[in-house]
């Protein structure tokens, strides 16, 4: 009985985490499409000589871009954009 309850709780937690991450990915794409593509296309993420080589560098670049483009994003919105870019293009761990 306890084992079934524990498994049920763990599955619920895993599903909740996945749903939250999926929502962040959708929000990140929406924010990216509305703000980032006004300056460049997505080809900058896939070019052979891209400058971003780590997740830390991606965070720094998104912060830099928002300042240069004079776009105001909350910390959570920036995180969503980084998560979207990482999942879609960079695949850093």
C-alpha cells in the first residue's frame, strides 16, 4: 500500500514538472518570436561560428540582447527564452 502511494506521488510530481517545463517552452518561444526576431533570424543560433558555447554564455547573451534591444523582460521571462533557445537550438546540459 505504501509503495503504491509513493509511486503515485512520484508520478504526480514528475508530471507536474513536465507540464511546467512545457509551458515555459511555449512562453519562451512566444517571447522570442515577439522580441528577438526583430533584430535577427534564428540562423544565428545554428551558424557554424556561433559565439554562444555554454548555458552560462547563453544566459549572458540573452541579457545582453534585451539591453541592446531595450526590451524589458522579467527574470522568469528571460529564463523562459533561455530554456526555449537551449531546447530548440543549443542543447546544453
